[in-house]
């Protein structure tokens, strides 16, 4: 492309379209020249190019095999241009082109020859997005996809691929754009050959997954999702500079702030080790500090998901942003550097109001000292914040989960593998936990880790009944060893309600929150439980408490919309789902909620459109039953029957929730078939049974004796 620029105006954000010719280096010299000229003519002939150039809103960066266009108009401009290019290329089948689009910082600079050039993260990331594609692909960064999600015309053409590692170990989230005959709908080779992390929202599993797994997966899976939000994998820049008059400034800042100083966000510690595989240490230390500080009475600590949302971010005003978004007065940050058996941990506590260092310290020692470092950091934080500790709280703060440092290292590896949300990761996690327990059979947290692992594996890679039994076994073992472990009470509560032991399950949730009032996940899971019992106001109050503790967790926001839906507050549910989609545009379960709400409002067209967006790569998830149901009640019987056949075929290869079949048969008016499948759901302890009492989709069979008998079996102790 031409080297001249269309504008000399400097700017900060540009909407970048990066284009290159696939296989360019393998072409003969004359073929290279011909293809570059053809591509140049096609690009210059697009309407978007001409309009932006005429308005002085276009910059161009040539490369040997293509180039970048930087639009200063709107996020849609590079997409529209890519569509025009894709259409024109149909006349040149020999010209294989791929495109990548990103919106980000772009600046005009002078190169070594004093020539105007373009640089910045916007250019770099657009190129990395493009490099993930094959011939014909139009790939978007997550940021661009989020911008386009606000426009209804683009939503059906956005297909998330997930997160993948690119240059320098950075990770980017990529979305495939295609429509009709434009673009390339096949999965890029790089995503087929690499184990991509599911796109933001909820894990896009290759397995059928029941509602209970959505709940658990959403809670613990969003943590992994937010890891993908970090853009730079090096230590964040410090925005603090000590001043001689800091004390006076600090007093003034505190006076003007409504946020309590007895609140702290623990930002993810940075892995400064040469081996990136040592990240389990830095992430593990962050999690442990969040957990131990959350148990301190009178200290407010945002949850893991919200804290990890800032992983890798190093903007100059990062601490102010953390304070504003998480409503905290202080931030703890640090780094971990491991070399052989030696480790250095750096930690510093920063006042959000004025950026002043309240406390900082370096720790040097052996890896086996990591537990001592964690305890020391936690104690120093509490002292610096002047939190008054009683005898019991002081004991909890100094308590070590194990005296065996190698067992603790293996436990951290287990949590790290577990958070990958793959069958391989879960199997590795079990192996690490079991190794930790061989070294320390009294390590309660390792048993709790096993309970969490099986909670997620049920109905995914093993039968639900078997998974629940193991989940309960390991949670009880953890409690035998440490009756005050809040996480173990939460795991046991979940196992109990999974077998419809509502009263004891709720008691365990209460005990978990008594031990750790900052345990946001316990509020969330308890909210799902009481919601299933029809206590909607209580569920909404509890989920709002979870949101208060973990404000950047999109799953918590989504849960609120479901409670509003079940309370038959459809307009409120739709409005809340819109807010959640703004946080997480790729959330399939939010489209389920919107589809169901539109369905109950009589808008079947919009309902089907939303439910179609929720369709996973394979159609085995329970929510596919809702799409078949929507087809059926809208008169599209053939499509509903096709959805049934798809599920039947899938059930030959893997677990499919019986509730998915029941829902479609209900839409087709086959009540006896519906009830037959619901009874199978009960026999298999399928978690969709939690909602039989309240789900309005079953209103047409609610008075059937078989349905009432089923409800009595599930909820007998709550009647």
C-alpha cells in the first residue's frame, strides 16, 4: 500500500484494519508485485477508504505483504471496509488474504529516516489478531467485538474463538467475523492446534453441561476468564512517589473520601521469574492473601474475580481505577521472583487517595518460606490499616494451612491446573492434590480442592451422582480436619442441596458466611438455593450482597437477571441482562435469559434470535432445550423436532441433561413424554430439578399428578 499519509493529525485511539497476503513469501517476485498491486487497488476502491481519506480521517502503514489502515471515524469503519474487501476478492480467487481488526492507542512517530510512521498497541494487537487467522478470515479483537455488540445488525456475525497465546507470551481474545458468503467460518488452524482458553463469559465446554455446572463454572470460571483481560505480562508501573508532606496530603485525601480506609484490593502479584510456568506461585500467593484477609473482621476485601480483572494492567492511574471500581481505600500489589529454590517476594500497600506507600517490604528466602511470607504480609497489612484484632481473629490470621511447604506448593499447582477448566487440567489437579495429601494427610485445603474439582466434573466428564458423592466425601473430610474452614462448609452445602437436602445445605451456607462474611461465592450459591425454593426477595438480597463484595463478577450480575425472570419481572430481567452483556458480550447464558424473557412477553421472534446466540459448538447443553421449546410454541415444529434429533445423536456420545428433552417435548405439547424425561432428571439428580417449583415454563403441567408427585419428592422437607 502507498506510503503517504492521509492526515498529519495525531490521535490516541484508532480503529485498525490489518491486511496481508497469505503465502506471500512463497510467490515468485513478479507474482508478489501483481498481487500487491491488485490488493492495493481493491483497498483503495472501497467506499470506507475513500470516505475516511476525503475527511482526513485515515492513516496508512505499508508492510511488505499488505498493510494497516487506521480509521479515525468509528469502530464499524474497519469492519465495513473488510466486508468490501472480502466481496471484491471473490473476483480474484488466486489472491488469498486474511484480516485482523482492533481498536487501540495509535500514534504518529518519526522513524530513523525522519519519515512519518505509525506505532502503538493498536497496530501491534491488530497484527497479532490477524496472525491468528488463515486465508479468508476476518478476525476481531475482543474490544472490537464488544463495541459491535451494541449494534443489533452485527451480533449474529460475531463468533467467539477464545483466548490464545501470541508473541512474547501475551494472550489475546479473538472473535471470528463472518456472514453469508463473506469471511471464513472455519476455525483457524492456530485455534485447532492449540488449546485455546474459552472466551470471556463462561467456559465454552466441549461437553453437555447442566445448570448446576453453569453455576459453579460461572463462579470459579470467571476467575480464569478475567485472567484473559491482562494486556501486558510484566510488572505494572508504579504510580506512586513518596513526598515529604505525604502525611498531610494523606490526611486531606482521607477527609475527602467516602470510602473506608479499612478496605483493600489485592491485585494479582506479578510473576517475575524467568520461567513463566512459575506463575502458579504468584497467582497462588494472591489468592491466599485474598482469602486470609477476607477473614479479618472489619476489613472489606473484594473477591478474587474483581481483583484479577486488573491482572497485567499498568496504566498510570491504575490505583485510582481500582479504588473507584472496587470501592476500596487501599491496594496491595507485589511480585514473586523464583530462581531455583530461592524466591524473592516484594509487596507494597498503597493508599488510593494520594498514591502514598503506607508500607512496603522485600522478602528473600527459600521457596519453602512462602507460607511465612504470606502470613507476614497479611499481618503487616492489618497493622498498617490499624484494624483491631481480637484473640480469635489474630489466631486465624497467623494460622498456616499446612506446615509442609512442598505440600503447599503442590496444592497451589492443583488450583492452577483446576482453573484451566479442561479435562486434562482437572485430572492434573487431582494428581497434585493427592500428592499434597500424601505429604500432609491433614491438609484440609487439599481436600477442599478435591471437592471443588468433582463439583465441576459431574455431568461433564463423569456421572452426576458419582461426582456429588465424591464432592460430599471430600468436603466432609476437610471439615473433620478443620471445622472452621469456610470454603469446606460452602462445598458441603452445595453437595447437600444437589441431593435436595435443602435445610442442611442452607445451614452449611450460613456457617460458611459466619466464618467468612466476605465469601461472595457463598452468598451467590445460597441465593440460587433460596431462589429455587421460591424465596425471590431473599435471593435478590443475597445476590446484591455478592455483587457488593465482588462488583466486577459478571456471573453475579447475570444471576440477578435470572432471579427477576423467575419472579416474573420480565422487563427488569431484560434490563439487567443488558447491563451484564455490557460487561461480558460473549456470555451465552445471558442470551438464554433474554430469550426466555422475550418468550414470556410473547415476542417469539426476538426470543428465538437470542436463544440461537446461546448455541454452543455442540448442542448438548441443557439450554438447547429452550431453543427447541421456542421453535415448538412458535409453530416451527420441524425445527423443534430437528433439535430433538440433534440431542438424541449427541446423547450417544456424551451426557445430555434429560431436562433438555423434557423442555422440547413440553413445547410440542407431549406432556407425558415431558414428565417421563423430568422423572429421569430426578433419578439422575440433575440440578435443573432445583427449579421445578418456580420455573414458569412448567405452568402447563403444574397441576398434573405426576408433576406434583415429583415436586413433592424434591421439596418434601420444605413444604
